[in-house]
C-alpha cells in the first residue's frame, strides 16, 4: 500500500439501507415511467395496438351523440357511462354479467355494459335507457311498464326495458316462449315477471296497431 493511500475502512465499504432503497426506488420508478410511455400506442408483435395503462382518448357514440372521454383502457362501458358520462340509468348490481341490470343496446343488440370495455365500444352505436324517451314522452315500452305495474324497487327496470326493446325489435309479435327466452338474461328480485310479460305483450299490440293505422304491410 502506497504511503499516500488511505486504508479502506469498513464504513466506506458499507451501503446504508436508506441509500440502497433510495437508489433502487429511483431506478424502478424510472423504469415504470418509461414502460408507461412505451405502452401508449405501442404495437404488439402480432400487429395488435396496445393502449394503457394510463388514460387514453376514446370516442363513443351514445344515444346518437359522439362523446369523447379520457379513460384507462381497463374501464368498463358501465363504469364509463355512470362515472364519466353521467348516464346512470344502467345499474351496477352484480357487476359479473349475470343479472342484466346494466343492459344496453350495442348496434341494436342487447349487451351487458359491465362485460364490455369502454374502449371496445368505439365505432359502435350504444343506446341506453336515457335514449328511449322523446322529451317528456315515454317510449311505448316504458309506458307499458308503468301501466302494467312491471317494476318495484327499480334496480332491474332500466336493463329490463332495454332487453324488452331489443326483443320487440327482433320479434314484433313475440310468443310467450320468445319472451321467456328474450328476457332470460335479466333477473327481477322483486318477482314482477307477470307484469313484465304483460308490458311486452301490450307494447306488441300497440306496435301492431300503429302499423295498421299507418297503412303497414298487413293493413
């Protein structure tokens, strides 16, 4: 050892726990930030675009109006409707795709809003319960629900109405069996199925009556 060279002490070789954690934290944080930035608009080797985990801009057509929101790609359509778009008609009950309370129509077909990501709803036509009535005039299905006492607590009602609307669009004059099948994915814990069935049948009769009055194909 040279005359001017100082011996290494134990203290000089030690790395404090605080210093180690501080340095490691800085490295990890920078890696996370870099990873987040690299994921934005990244492209998977398969050719599929990758978005997230941060918020991205997405535009969804809801009740005929284009709505643009900033959301994390993991957000469901149901949460986007309720928390970001102030459309609270679709109810968050089971949040597992089993009760139907969050039913909306996507490209004219019924769908559970809790089971589809908001980002997947882009370039699709989404209709919610708020889009049925015309001003103060209820949609015929909504009116039939009122007149046939087809709701009690109301949690299932918006989704049930949307399912009925989709059913009647497909089967204007449904049989009882078609009604059971068409509404099989919607649960009413209050047990208003008899009133709901009557509401569907009344809506069907009113729809047929309107067609006849307007000189439809069966007039």
